[in-house]
C-alpha cells in the first residue's frame, strides 16, 4: 500500500483525482467526445511515459497534444518534423561565443517538460533517433557532454499512417519507447456538430488556461509510484507479454520494457480511479494501447489482415487473470 502517512496518502489520492478531472475537463473543451483518449493521455503522463498519437489527418491529433500541454503550467516546446530536420535541431548544438572565446551549449526544444513532436514520421530515421536517449534516459548527450532533463518530461508525438505520402516508418526501437499509442478516430455525429458550433468562430484552444502546476504533476507522479501491485498482478503482466512472444501470428513480441510500461500505466490507471492498488481490469484496459504498437505481425497474419490489436484481444480473452 501507499507508504506515506495516512493524511498525506489520502490527500495525494484526492488531489490526484481532483486535478486529473480538472485537466480532463479542460482538454475536453477543445477535444469533445473523446473522453477515452483524454483519459489515456493522462494515464501516460502520470506513469512517466510518452504518447504516440496516430491517425489520419484532420481528426485532432495536434489539438489533443496542445490542449494537454496548455492545461498544465509548465515549459512546452513544439517541433515540426520535416524531411530536412537535423538531430541537432532537436537536441541542441555547441556554438562558439565570440565574447567568451569558448563554445557554449545552446539547448534545443527537447529541453522542456512537454515536447510536442508534430508529424514525427515525416522526418528521416536519423532525425527520429535523436529522441531515443532523451525518451529512455531523460538526458541528452552532445559532443561528449551529458545534460539532464527536468522532470516531468513527456514527448507527445503525432504521426499519420505509414501509407500516407511522404512518411517514414518509425524504427522499432523508437516505437518501443512510447508507452502508449492513441488512435483518436472520427467523432460521432453529436460531437462533430458540437465541434462546428465551438470551433466555427475560433479555436477554444486560445481560451484554454492552465488548471494544474508542474509541481502538482510531480507530486501526482510520486503518488502513482506508490500504488501497490500484487505478485499475482505482476505475474499476469508477464504472462501477457510472454504470450505475445510465442504467438504464431506475431514475428516480434513485446519487450521487457513493454512489461514495465504496462505495470506503470496500470498503477496510474488505478490511481485515476481513486485506488491505491492495481486489479486485473487495469491491466486488461491498457494491454492493447500499451502493447499493440510494439508488435510486428507475421507474413501469414499480414496476408490474412490480422492486426496485432486483434491478436492481443484474443490473448486477453483466453489468458486467465490471476
């Protein structure tokens, strides 16, 4: 259970639910009818992960990322990924200072609490790989010098489907560093009609003000780390991950990092429900968004158009929860 004092633990959980509801409400003033996507984004934020928002153009990928960033009073930087973008344009560069007669480091946009990477798969794989160290180790190394990134640190990347023109597929190593993939999808009729009313004369994003401070997020992240995960739940997570590695429909299963991400996300999911312990429902709710984007289908599955999401769904159904 939570190791803090009873008063601090109760306040932390109450604060978590209260602030999460405020942030969720703020984001949904911009993105209506997508409560599930907003909840998943908050889960990843509190689990210290990164989000990959993948969908066709025009469904609100960038709006969701910007709304989440603006709802928190923290440093935010945006990177528009293009084919001519260089790794140094993201990480920073050592520039010669004429007055001091020495080189000094000019930080790139990666030095922020929330980094918005728009259309990440329009940059070359060389530039995409510039994010690998920062996403995993929370640090950046330039010319032999290492610089730490201030917590919380989160990359929210958007991308169009690989079939779209001018896109490069993300390397497996980078996909594995994203805790979750979100697919927004088209809005329903009611939500789209509401969007025409609210966005027709301007953008609600311009009126969005922060409802949480960066210190609140740090406190919430610390509270999520203390959520209890029983041995049986941990074994269930391992069973799920191992099942993807032995499935005939998959040629690449989930990595050990994927199991760790699923554990952290389950803690955040439980905390958002006001619980200080994880149950199998938390794991099952997050298994597909956390694991599916890391899996590669076999040649036979591709011919039969069997997606990793479908394979995972069948694994969840047949695998007993402990």
